[in-house]
C-alpha cells in the first residue's frame, strides 16, 4: 500500500511538473525575472545524505555511459525508451530515501524537476536528445549547489 501511495504521489508530481513546464514554456518570455532558481545556503552548498549521492550517481552513470551515442545522434528511440524507466527508478529511490532539511529539500526538488522535465521530453517529444540535454544540465548543476565530495564532475 505504501509503495502504491508513493507511486501515485510520484505520478501526480510528474503530471503537475509537466503541466507547469508547458505553461512556463508558453509564457517564459513574460516571466523570466520571476522564475525560481536554485540557490546556495547563505553562500554555502547544501548538505546531502548518502541516498542522494547514491541516486544522483546512478543517474549520472546511466546518462554518461550513453552520452557519446546521444551526442552524435546514434542513440535510437528504443534506447531512449529503455533509458526512461531506469532513470525513473533512480528518481524514485531518491524520493523514497533522501531525508534533507526542508530548505535543502526544496532546492533538491527544483533540481530534480529539471531531470523530470528531461525524462518527460524523452518520453513525449520527437527530439528526445533535448531531454537528455536537460538531464545533463541538472547533473552539472548538482555539484554547484549540493556538497557531494564524492561526486564525479560531468564533463561534456
């Protein structure tokens, strides 16, 4: 029952983010200055827990192991379709296990929203590569805002 409730909550969150993204993209030029952005904790990176490192590292590994094929347009629609549930599994792990203080958690949700937007683009658009680019951007943003000493920098 708990797993079903979490799955339902995750599905609702993804629908909400998808709706938000669609509205935001339509009206982006009107509201650029009002958009919420990731920020530091009074000039310092946000602390993380082990589960966040684990989940983000798994997402990084999945994307980076396929990045050359994605970059050079050699990643098929089938491969994208196979990548989506793997990335969703790692996101679910983060949502189920990560326990951060409220303000850090709010920042994390903004970062993960970008990952979810990327997954949504992979699932629902012709140019799936743009979804992968959003995920790579989130992976590059992660060490800027979160104190993960074991993080391997995304270079691309």
